[in-house]
C-alpha cells in the first residue's frame, strides 16, 4: 500500500526543532521556531496561567465533551478581545467565534469553510509569508499565489506593490493578511497603509482573512487589535484567526479561535452551522484545558491585568534583545543592522542567504529558517554574543 510513498522533506520550521534537539553542540541556540523564551532561556509559565490552573485544580471538573464550537464562555471572551466588548458587530450578532486548535487550526477551519463557500477562489499570501500559509491553503484545495510585501532594498513593506497586486486580484480572491507582527519579516503596515488595503478589499470584493497570531507583541493588546476594528468598520464579511500560543505561552495546549464576520445574525447562524460540520468531521470538538485557562484569565479582572502585564514584559524583553543584537553585531564587526529595531514581533528577517543560514546551523549550531528569519524572542544575555559572532563569521566569508 505505501511502497510508492515518497519521503517528505522536514517541516521548514518544526523540522528545525527536531534537528536542534538532536544537535550535541553545547553552544546550540534555537532561533528557528517562534517561541518566546525568558531571560534565562526558559519557556515561561505565565503567573496568570499558573493561577488559573490552581483555581481549576481547586474545583476539579469531570471531562465531558465540549460543544462542537468549543467552550461558550471562551468563545465570548475571545470575541470581545478581538472585536472589542462594545463592538456593534457583536451587538448585531454578526460574529461567530469557534474555539480552534491553535492559530493553525483556526486557519484550517477557515480554509475548509471558504473552500466550501468559494471553491473557485484563489488565495493570495504575502511574499514572503509564514511557510505554513502556502502549505495549509494548498492542502485545503486552493491555488495559492503571492502579493508583493517585503522590499529588500528599503527594508520595509512595498506598500504600492502590495496594493497594486490586491487591486489586480479577481473578485472573491481570499487575501491572507498578517494583522500584526508580520511573520517572517517583522515589518507591519502603518494605519494609513491598512486603510489602503481595506479600500482594495472593499473595492475589489476580496475576502480578507486576518491572521492574528501575535496580538500584544507589537504595541499592545488594544493597539494591535486596531487592525481588526478598522476592518470591522468598513468590511462586510471577513475572517480572523486568533492564537494564544505565544501571548499566553500555551503552545502545547493548542488554543486559538476562528471568528467569522457575517452580513447579519441570520447569516451568521447559517455559517456557524456549516463551520460546525467542518469541526465535527475533523476532530469532533476541541479539548477543554487550554480554553478553560484562557477563559479563566480573560474573565477575571485581576488575572487579566496580570496577563496584560506579563505580555508587556515579554514584548519589552524582545525589544531589548533587538537593541542588544544590533550592538552585539557591531561588537562582532557587523555594521548597518539598525533596521532590526524597526521590526516588531518575535522575528527578525536577518537578510542572510539560505547558504549562510545553513552554515550558521551546521558550523555554529545557531538555528534559524532558510529564509533568513531568526526568532529574537529566544535571544538572551547568555547567547547573544555567540549568536552575533556566529552571524559575523558567516557574513565574512
Ligand atoms: C513560527 O512561525 O515559528 C510559529 O508560528 C510556529 C509554527 O507553528 O510554525
């Protein structure tokens, strides 16, 4: 049966983690996957998460099936976080939110739903984009193409190129947009640029799918959420995928959500009924634990305030690491990398070639993706000099 099955290449991001774990070099540093580590190089357990879990242990519950679309109180909390508690869309019953298996699970639910609704549509992703966007939408049956995004010359976003590509897209085209902390480049659109994107979406009758995996890592929860609210003001129907992997440091719990904005409450009810079939035929209903943690934190003013503070600390430490990396590179003899501090979120697009990234890995055990992306959220005082020297070494020859 499987004799003709070909060996697939390792995953461009998670495959690096497997390789990293097997690496015996004591100086190894994993800047591949987008995972935040604290100043001691440890994956943090947020205090708000620990407190929520303690409450849950104190009042143990049996583990019944959840509703197909997840924990209702979680879905409501997420909706209010993403769209704002006072959103007229919520008041009008136009938004459905379903718990999903992380941000990736949310994207796949959305992709499967859209494939059913718009089987002929093409998908446009940014050039470059998170590797899994291409794979996920292709697997869902779509033809995936790219819109211009990163401009290597100016070290920023090619906004005019992006807008031109969106304006050239056929009506109904699904446009995947990084709501904040663009992965992999770290360059986001300015608010005025977002308005131009929204103009193109509205004028061209495009379907926007906002991937919000890093809310709170650019400027703050509210500030980063402004993009969704800008769409809510002007776009009739769109989708948002939410991830709490990074913002709650709940990677392994697979906790996220898909929100779909519909024309009215009746349409929303019909869309939810179809989304439930997508969920039921994939994994029946989502797991309980991660969503219960997030729901407990978001629903409790004290824990929520603690979360906002802890998220702010992660964001600030990443910013410090950006500055430290620029300084470390200068100390190692590499000038002109100030743009690293212009980037936001967990990643820096280092400008290194595939060959240089591979040498970094094989000769120095410093792991980043082949595209030149490094996770600055995994840098710390203990590894930054070594990383800087290793980058300098591969840049020299
Ligand atoms: C990343 O881009 O490294 C993260 O989003 C983790 C993943 O699933 O790829």
